[in-house]
């Protein structure tokens, strides 16, 4: 059951990452340009580490994982179908 829960989650994250990478190269946002200096995907990680943004990213992703873990326990107990977050 754990693998049935993990597969759709990782697939959704991978699709969002691919869409974000494509969108980042196609569109520009003035707020993003001011923060990252217009860095593209390959150089963005280094720029964000220098700015200190990665700690905040880690915090919010960890916060989201708390809800994923609660949903995993519901799946293992048979209370919901794997990957079904009811939205």
C-alpha cells in the first residue's frame, strides 16, 4: 500500500517540476527577475543558495509532508484510496 501511495505523489511532483522548468524559460516575472536576476533553471539553485531562500523552501516542503504522512497512515489503515486527497 505504501508504494501505491508513493507512485502518484512522485508522479505529480515530477509533472509540476517539468511544467515549472518549461514555464520558467518561457515567461518572466518582475518580482522573480529582481530576486534571481533572471537566472535560468541550471543556475537558479546557486543563486537561491546565495540569497538564503532554500531554507524557507525546505520549511514549506516539510510542512506539506506532514499532511502527506497523515494521509499515508489513513491509506495504510484502509480509510482512503491511495493518492486520493479529496480535492
